[in-house]
C-alpha cells in the first residue's frame, strides 16, 4: 500500500514545505522584489546548509562528465522555471491557479517517464491525465467575475505558468536520472546533487541580476534599498526570505528522495502538486487574491487528476 511508503511520506513533506515556499514567493513578489533578486538570495542561502551537510557526511564533490551535464541542465531548467513561476505569481488572479497549472507537470513527467524509464502507466493513469488537462482548460477559461482582474494583468500568467510547467517537468526527469547516477561505482549523494544544482543556480541568478543592474540600476536598486535598511518592513522581509529558504532546503531534500524512490516520478509530483488547494485558499485570506467558483473548480480538477494518477500502483521495488 503506497500510503505506507517512504516515497509517499517524502512527497507529503515536499507538499507542505513547498506550500510555505510558494507563499513566501507571493509575499516577496507583492513587495515588488524582482523574481531573479528573490531567487538569488534564496539559492545562495540554500547552498550553505548543503555545504554543511556535505562536510558533516564527508561526501566527495567529484562528478563525472555525465553527472555534471545532467546537474547543469537541471539547474538551467530550475532557473528558467522559477523565473516564469514567480512572474506568473505576480500577475495571476490567485497564486493557487498558477500552482495548479504548474502542478499538472505530473502529466508530462508521468508520460515521459513511460518512454524514458519504462515506468508503469495504466488506464486509471490515462483517466487522471484527462482530468488534469480538463482542469488546466477550465483554469485558462476567462470568466466574467474575473474579467476586471484579468483585463489589468492579461492572460500572460497562463503562458508563464505553462512554460514553468515544462521547465520543472524537465528538471524532475533529470532528478530521477541523477537519483540513479553512479560516480566511481557509488550512487551520487543527494546533498552533492543539490549543492551543485543550487550553486549553479546562484551563479545564473547573479548574472541575471547583474545584467539588470547595468541596464537599469533603479530596477535592482529599489528592491535592494527596501531589503538593506533597518525598518520593520525590511526585517520582516528578511524573516520571510530565511523561512522561505528553509522551506526550499527541506522541500528539495524530500522531493528528490520521493522522485528517486517512487515507481513513477510523476506519482510523487502528483502528490506534491495538491498544494494548489492550500495555496489558493491561503492566498485568498492572506493576500486578498481572487477565488471565484470556475477557477476553483479548475484547481480541484487538477488536484483530482494528479491524485488519480497515483492510484492503483504497486510499490514493489520502490523502497530503495
């Protein structure tokens, strides 16, 4: 029974951690902190615990060519996915709608896992895929109740969310590959994978912020001035950044464990993506986001779809 499986418990831990992470994204985005600026700080502060983890466990940082190649491509997918993810958060009617669309990456991951890793895919999973796609269509469908919000922000948030969906799907598939990659005869340790992933990501975001600064100093200077002062607002924003970094650290550890242990990585992604309901409701109360009935139905369809994808599977051999 997969309810008693380690990968399922890791998936739940990922879901709760990423819920806190994404609410932190939303808070910082509402304070006009640019997506690459947010990610630069989060990735930098997340690298530090991984360094401590590696030193404590005395892991080797050596990678062969293919291990580094897979980590680098995963870092690029992570970099692009997070940029589009946060941007869609900032302009969408409700952050939960974005999470539902991005969460439907479980469909992409599940289908590609069948082709790449010969993972299981049955009739029930096909039904779940159809429900997921229906949810994304409902979420993307304009409604009169949301017309005012959408006319001001446009429907670009849907395109941003779909691009993030594809980027994160690619990242998850590479996580699965890295979870079974051997270096010098041993499996690549998870903290080493994440150290390189976040280290490369930090460099990419630093380059991004530097380019922004040289082209438009005020664009970077304003959020920097907001963070680097002694006001109560700045202190509270740093608390949110640190808490968000902790959620990112814990969430990624749980996520890569769940993805590598699950019979099909799409199943772990499916459980993790049910955070869409929590975020939709929390965004309504915390940030006064829209929560109208049709888009709420779309969120529920996505969650039901990704949950159905996980059903009826044997987890024999999954507890690695």
